[in-house]
C-alpha cells in the first residue's frame, strides 16, 4: 500500500479502463491484488502504458527501451487482477 501511495498509483482509483475483455473501474481491491501479484512497480508501468494509449488496452504498445522487462504478458496479468478484484472489498471479512 505504501509503495503505491509513494509511486502515485493510488490516484488511479475510480478510473475507468477499456480493458482487453471488458470495461472496469479501478478499485482499491483491484490495486492491492495486482500489486500483491506483480509488484507496485509493474502496476505503475501498467498505468503509464495505459494512459499513453488513451485508457484503451487494445492500443497499448510496450517499447522495450522504455518498459524493459515489462512485457505484454505482464500487462495482461496486471489487468486481469485489476478486473477480477474490482468488486472485492479488501477490508471486509
């Protein structure tokens, strides 16, 4: 959580993403799940690439000189976690 606040990912809460499968809203549950699996740095790279593509996943390109080891597979994995956990409340038991 702290890393996502520091690197600016938390300000993405509430953004609507046109994902590869469907549109979804970025939620805290999705952010926590994605960061838990991929790391806060990769979640930040996901949003950077997505913003450059106009918030449409189908238009994302990942030039290696800018994104290094962050591949389309990693992009898809982060998006999957964001989407699948978008309705999860991380604070309910």
